[in-house]
């Protein structure tokens, strides 16, 4: 997975953090969780606030 795989990342977070309300997750925590996902292989420096916002929103949508 890469940072641009927003929906795949959101689905993986939904599965790996089932008891977490994605709307309450800080970006620093979200970034660390994404980088820890199995299969995630991308440069940490390629991630910015817009990408994290998109991941968080996709995760919220996945949870609904």
C-alpha cells in the first residue's frame, strides 16, 4: 500500500482498530497506525495533512 491507496488504508484501519472512533484520532496517531499496517510500503515524508484528512474521512465512511 501507498499513501494514495486511501480506501484500502481506511478498510485496513477499520479492521485493525475496530473499537476506535476514527473521528477522534489525532493525525500523529493516524500516521503511525498507517505506517504500521501490514503491506504498507511508502516514504513517510510523502504524507501530508491532506492525505491524512482523506484517510480519516474514508475510515469514517467505512465505519458508517
